[in-house]
């Protein structure tokens, strides 16, 4: 199927007659011309609330019958009574019963008939009165669904894909979990948009990568694009457990009793060596972007240390390569929903996005800038495209300074070596705070104070040639903006927000489902430096991203570390630093041995995407700017805390 072009030409959705019907029924206030906004003209209190069980065609729990996933539906009653069909907004999640959704950890609740009373989050409250159906899907193995959670694999993805198929008349559903009475989705036109944060958004990515017909758009928030990259990065382990732990965490009690075989497959398929296996291939959605038909509105926190920004760069670039229509928001937060860091703008933008994508309204959102970027807390800038035109990769090279481990960073190739010893007790904040002092656990390289602003936009790489003293070695590379600033405190437990007691309302409410949610504000920290981007690797993966091998002590190896995508301006007067070290405490696990690594500076460099390219870097580092190296340790956010093994919000919901 040919790709749709990016945001300059929009496909026609309907004939003039259909558009006229939409204008008449969905936006009665728009008397002249086509509608530009759906309005809350339908009763939420009187909405249809029902449940169906969609047959996935799989038998994950091995009980001899195909699995059915529970689908809870809230839809406006009036369109069906008038013979009109509505589009669908869908959130497929493993968290509806075990852990909850959103900042207040809401769970589904039900009436005596088993129909949903409270649907978590604001989507149904806001969009059902505006002529959309909202569908909340329990992934296989969770809540009221059959089957087993397989952590991003075939069962997880089929749980939601089968629902899209049912909405488009291609799959079977039933009115009960075990009965034979079929249910038809006669009330929908099949046009579906998927949304969700973390694991939910990951499912949206995975379903889009199947190319299923009827999925028009996805809105993945803080979502995974490749499950290998959630657990490893070039062989370096990010957690001390694998997907079997996560599956057991969210499986229902019924599923835990039936899913031992699936659990064992997760153990066997995800060895703690960090080697790539077929299990990871099945869960790599980036490789399947050629199948994506849906547009993508991506939201992510640039300081997310749960689902890290490593999931953004490869997915975004692959979508661009395949001509997928895209929009992106990048915040300063950690693992936080935009409803909790930019609420009014988020609801308005999401409303216009779904109106455009699912109702076909020409509201201009396709002609607006592609990217919104939070430059300072609650201060946003836009970019027509992202990364911006004129961005080019610049090769920055470390060189020795006047003190061991305190070097320079520039355009000229350095000479000699620097040596450090891995210390798993220390993290990136320890390294950055002592950037101007010799310490045995890191090698740091710093520009002079910049004379002009320097903008990094996109993904970086750091290539190192290192000689280990042991047979195992883990490496970290970090880019740092050295200079005073006020940033969101992403290392705080709430990851950059403070929850307030006051509530604001976003849509209609019932006695069992309130549209009013606690407000938030930015939680900030005054710092002397800001971590810009990070990357890690196991040096044993020097010859292959897919498989590691033991190292020969005393032998040099060359490896490239992939640093996370970002968009950050290093202001004039600040300095840009590159740090190379070993274990980044609580962000990767340490190797088996305590080792010393010697860097060959002539064969070590960073490839950094800079707006304006090499010329911009040369201008920013020329001339004389005020500023001297710090004599005291620099202050930053708190050290990264032990991060959770659950791709969900702070409460795992």
C-alpha cells in the first residue's frame, strides 16, 4: 500500500454528501460550511455502556478454546437511534484491574450487570458527548479476559488488533465470556484511533506495526518501540529481571494458574546475557514500520528513565523514512502523561487531532508545526519539522587536559589515553558534579564557555576504543550541559510534577464516573548542570549488537554507544561536556568484574546532531566567553533512584 505523504496533502475522507451529514448531526452550530470541531451534543449520562468479548483466535492459556478479550464500551446513544455510525477511540491496557490508570490510579468499576460504570481517565467523559465511542480493552490474561500476558508479543498485540478487526466486521465477538450469542459492532464506521501511556501506548505502536485496516491514528505516550531496548542496550542489562517478572505482575489470578508455559517461554527467550533472540524480534515494532498505515502523534518525556528516550529516535526516524504522518511533543518530565504537565493545551490538541483523523474535519492541525518542545518548565517552543531543517551531525573529539580525566572537547583529534575504574556506587550525577576534578571513576571532556547558543536535536552516538583489564565491561556515555538553570525535577518521585488538591473538569460526569481530576504544577529544581542525553553498552557486544562475547584483558575494542534522542539548547556561557564511564548506578546493572578501562582518545569521538552543523559549533566555541571551571562540586537533581521494572506511571498504573 502506498505511503501517505507527510502533513502537506491530506487524503479526502468523505464525499460532499457525507460531509454534509456530519455537519448536520455532529456540529449543529456550524451552519455554514464544513464543521471544524465536534461539539458535546450527546448525553453522557444516557450513553450506552456495554461489554463484549472478542475472540482473538489464539489459545494462549492452553485450555482448548480460543481466548476472548473483554471489551468495555461507552458510546453515545443518539447516533445509533438516528442510524448514524461513530468512530472509536481505544485504550488497550493490562492495568485496568491490577494497578490503575493515570495520576490517580483509577480502575474500571462495574454495575450488577457487568457493564462499566467508571472508565479510567477523561477520554470517555470528554469524547463520548462529542460523537465518539470509547473502548477500553483488557489485554489477554488481565482483568476479565482469557489468555496470558506475553509482554508485547503476539498475544498482547492480537488482544487489541482483534478488536480493531471486530469493529470493522472481520472478527467475532460475544455478549459473554463463555457464551455463544454473537455481538456485532453495527454502531461504528470502524475508524479507530488508539491512545495510551506506557504499556498501553506500546500496544498502540505494536498494532499499528501490523498494518491493520481501520486503525487511522495512534497516540503513544511514553511508549516502548522495541522491548529489547526496555531490558537491554547493546547487551548491557537495564534491569535485574526479564519479561517473565512483568507478565506475572499484571496477569490475573486466573491467568497465573494457567500460564506457566508462557512464563517459561519468556524466561527461555530472554536470557540475561543480553543476546538478541527471536523473542525480541517478535517484539521489535521498529522493524515493521513499513506496514504502518496510521498517523502517529507521539508524546515523550526527555528525562523518562523508565521508558527511556531510546524508544523515540529509532521509531521516529523509521516512521519518517516510511512516509508516516507524524506529530510530536517532547517534555522536560520523566514518565508523565501530558494531561498532568500541559492539561488545557493537551485536551485541546488531542481533540483537534482526533477530529481531524477520525472525523475528517479540516481544522488546520495538519498545517501546524510538527513538534512542541518544552524548553523550560511550562515554556514551550515549536518546530515546523523535527529534527529541524539544517540539523547536521558533528563529530566532536575528546582530548587530554592539564589534569588526568579532565579533558577538552572540540573538532580536533586528541592524542594519548585516559583511564578510569568502574565504580558501581556512582552514577551520572556523581560524574557530572565533579566534571572539573580528577576522579578515578570517569573521564570527562568539556568545551570552553560557549559564545552562542548551541542546539542539539536528535540522536547522538559515542564511539570509543577501550582496553579492559577484565573479561566483562559495561560502558556509559553522557552528554551534559554545564551551567545554571531551573529544570523540572525529573528525579523526584513524581518525575517533574506536583499533584494539587484542587480539581478541574474535562467532560461530562455521572455519579459513578467523574470528569474532574486533581490539578498539577511543575516541580522544579535549580541546578548547576543538566544531563542532556545518555547511552550504555556491554563492551562484549563490540562486534555485534545481537550477541556478546568474553573480552580478552589487555586487548583494545571499539564499540558505538547509541545515545537517546533529545532536543536541548546549551545557552551561551554554558559548557558542553562528554563523560565516558562504567556502570551508571540504577540505570544499568554492573558487570561481573571490577575493571579498569583505558580510552584511546585518537579513536574516540561523539557524533552529535547540531542545528547549523559544524559551522554552528565552530562559531559557538570561538572567541572569548566568561566563565571558569568550578572549584566546588556542582549541584544537580538527585541521583537516579532504582527505577521500576513496570512500564507504567509512578504507581505502576
